[in-house]
C-alpha cells in the first residue's frame, strides 16, 4: 500500500528494509532478518497531514494538484532563494540548497538517471545545467543505464530524479553506480545526488545528498506538481553551480532569479485565464486518436511531457517530437484528424518552430499554438491559440507545461475516465 493510502488510517509506520520480515502477533509486531535474528525497530511518524489528501472541492486530485503548483513553487522559491543576495554582496550565496560543498566542486560532468516524467524533468535539467552552469550533462532512462552504463569518468555527479524515491529502476541504477565507484579498482570519487519529494524514501538510504522538492503528497498517478517542483530544483541547482563556477555574469544571474520570482503569479494567471478555453478545446478531442506535440530546445522535453500526460490518463495516443524532426518521418502521420500542439516560445528557436508548424499545417493538420504571441504570424501558423504570458525562453517550461496538463486532464474528464487511477498504472513503479 502506498503511503498516500495509508495516511487516512495512520501516520505511524514501521518500515521494513530489504531482507527483513515482520510477524504480526496479538501483542504487536516482531521483526526479524532472514536468518531469524530478532531486530529492534522503531516506528516513526509521517509528517503528512490527512487534510492534504482531500480533494478540497476539486473533482479529481490531479486537478487539485495542477492548481497547487503556483503556491508550491512560491514556497520552494522562499526556501531555496536567498533574498539577501544581490550581485555586489559576495558574502551571501544566491541559492541555499544545503548540499555539502565538496559534492559540487570541480565537476566535469553530470549524468542524470530517471524514469517517466522525472526523466523529462531531467532533460530540462540538462538544458539548464549546460546553458546556465556550463557543465556537460547527459540524461539516461534508469532502465537503460543499468544495462549499458557509460565508462566511469572523474569528477562526475550522478543525479537520480524520482518524486517517489521508490522507483525500482532509478534506485537500481544509482545503487549500481555506487557499487561501480566504491569498487576498489575505481579511481574516481562517488558523488550522488537525489532529487525527490520523499526525503524518507528508499532513495535516502542510497544518498544523504538530497534536494527536497517539497511538493506535498501527490495522489494523482499523473505527475503534475512534482514535475514542476523537480524543474525548480534544477533551476536552483544550475544557478547555484553557475555562481560557484562563475559561469554567468552576476547581473544575468540576478535577472534569472528575478524571473523565477515572477513565475508563481504567472502560473496562476495561466490557470485563471486558460482553463475554460482548454476545457472547450479538449472537448473537441472526442474522436481524436492521435495528437502530436512539438517543441524545440528547452521546450522539447515539455512536448514529451504533454504527450505522456495525454496518453496516460485519456488513453489518446500522444507523441512528443522536436519540431525540426517532424519532416524526418512523423509528418507522414499528419492529416486533418491529427491535432498538432505546438509550443512556440519566443527565443532562439521561435521562427524555426513557426515554420515547422506551417509545414504541419500544409498537411491539413489542426494546429494548436501555445505561445505568448497573438499576431498575424501566429494567426497564420495556428488554427487555435492558447496564449500564455511571455517570459524569457529559459524559464518558459514552468508555464508551457500547464496548458498541456490541463489539456490531458480535460480530455480524460470528457471521456469520463478514472483520472487519478488510470488503467494499468501505479503511482510508484517498485518493480523492474
Ligand atoms: O516516482 P518517480 O518520479 O520515480 O516516477 C517515475 C515515473 O514512474 C512517473 O513519472 C510516471 O511516468 C508518471 N505516471 C508520469 O505522470
């Protein structure tokens, strides 16, 4: 039983480690190891309050969790940003992640392992770590990494991203890396970091270096608030490393920090302004069987996330693609029955994305644009617009994902599906 389901019944838990078993007797619980030796184990109290697992007026937990995002991001910013820092105040650090200094020193490379939405967050993280902190970063599915790990290299930080802290493949990938690095023949130092919503999960048994995303219990199987909270963790990590390594000019760093502080209000405005029109748009997906999501650069992972959200809860096939790749194959799928949801964020790839959208439109596809621009150019490229506030490209994934979460939610709601418990899926995948 996952912890969310336990909380209404009890908050006191006694967790078993691998290799332990419990015997329930009329007098209580006895715990043994597999050799039959009795163990002294002490229960602990979960910090989660049962009120947190009520729908609070929302029809589904997923919708509630989508709406919680601005508040949670605001709280995380308050936790992790140092409001006393400014560019000429070198006695303060801009970010307070509480990680041991040695963990991030002299890094030459980062590898991120994760699954599902956490993997998508890792892809955005790669973009941020490379563009803000200048560190080469690779992102691997944990389930693939385990069977084809890259050669060990010096000064490499391995980051496991898992909201639950219990995903078997992610844990196994990290454990394997731990073993490879502590092997006597390895010349390299072990550096592990976890990004999670569960600081007391199995992930914590692997590493003490944790960034807590502070998203509160997420009941909906589809990750929403934990995804944006993971993104925020990557923004903080990338900015912290940029400062330590003196990569970006301090004024630029300050601009990004100020931009981050604006995000919660902008997320609120997307929810307030767009929810009704996205619901109407989703209602048009009655006979839709396939939806293509395209984006480029930092918004390519957001396209992947939009497609995953749609398929896992509405059972409509969604495919996320970098828009420049459309013409290398997927364009053959397009016709008037296939909506193409396009993230067109002004910045380095904006014109390219618009021209990719035009290519899709020329194949009769129905083009839906998520963009802050409402002008003749976007009117020409898109049949329907979902306007979002304009922020700099680097920060845009925090906003562009919200319409996609709502689109998936309302497409599934229109079909009367069990949104919080979609078929065949579990909240934590604890088997390989
Ligand atoms: O708990 P984790 O972050 O490790 O979970 C990883 C995936 O199982 C998870 O993101 C899954 O893809 C979600 N259902 C996505 O909405």
